[in-house]
C-alpha cells in the first residue's frame, strides 16, 4: 500500500510542477501526458467460456528540457503501473515501471555535443512467476534496480531525434537480499558492477495526422564479462490521438538481457484511454 501511495504522490507532485508555468524560465521546454488505459470483459451464460475481468494501467511521461547557447540538458520521467482482476485468478500486476533519464551535452560543432548521461530504472512492487507452485518471487521494490551512467558523444538534430554513444559506461545492478544471486549478482551479493559500451537512439515522428510513432533503442555490452552478449532494450510506441482527452495507445517492448532471462522478453499493451496532456 505504501508503494501505491508513493506512486500516486509522485503523479500528483509532477502534475503540480507542470502547472507552475510562470516559474520556469523561457529556455526550459517542458510537457507530458498522463494516460489511464483500461479494458473490461464480462460473460453471462457464454457457451464459449471466459472469465470476467477488469484491468487498468496508469502512465505518466514527463519531459523537461533545457537549451541555452551551447548547452543542452534533456530529462524524462516515465512511470507506469497496471493491475488486473480476473474471476478465479484474483489481482495481478500487469505493468510496473519507473525510469528516469537525464542527458547533458555541450555543443562542439554541427549536431555534435560532448555528453554525459544517467539512466535509473526499476519498479515499485513485487513480481511473481505464476507458473510455479507456490508462486516464485522474481522482483521487488528496486530489486532489480539499474543505474547506468557515463561520458560520451551526442548527435542531436532535435528533441525528437538524437543518438548518444558512451564507450566508458558504468552499470550498477541492485537487488534485495532475498534475490541475491539473480540479475547478474553473485550469490551472497546484492550489487553487480559492469563497465562497457552504451548506445541509445530516440526518434519520434508523425506518420499521419494525429498519429505519432516513437522509437527508443538502448544497447549495452559489458567489457568485463561476456562482451559478446549484447543487452538490447527496444520500445516502439504508437499514439493515435482522438482529442486532448482520448487516445488509442499501442506499445511494444522487447528486451534481450541474459542476466535477467535466457529468453527474449516481450511485452505488448493496447488500449483506449483517457489522456491528459500538459
């Protein structure tokens, strides 16, 4: 419950911050959206079968970017949390994500910048493998948590198209004591340090009126262990804006990370939702 309260407080706080327009200098550009996606199924005397269910996902995407002279500083906060309630199954988590990205650059010439980036990502509540009996805990609050940072070179054409290359990137993985030995940590240890190459691409474009496509790709290889095993995190998001308050969202995410799973992880989310843009 405390984690859910913390999530709600974070939403409220960031929304309030977004309303303070007059306190933000003109060289700041900010904006974001809050989305509530939901779906519901109900059956009565339905011979084909089916279980009554309801599900909802609350999401926040907030950007605050600074640009003045040769200095640029981009920040993004992403929060998502989803729950489902299915008859005969009960409540289960369907989505859980917290991510903060910051990227600062000083222009050298053309579209190139010296850069430094930091990425922090984790989740809020426990996750379980429901295929086992009893259910096995697979994650928890900030377990795993990933902190990735390092210097590099940024190619930035606009806020909607940028590539960052960081050949000396540190990555620290955190887990709780009960998950020691997982997510790349050694048994008895709750942290794991890596040094490697990190590359990221962000591209957002309008493919037709009121329809946008967003591509986010992150790759990482660890110089210290199995550099041939490249971690890949790819997100592809489509937003079909009906009006300021309604949208249809389609999101795909695939992850290759042998420290977390030997198989490719894949997630797809589709829904019609209430959407507030600020």
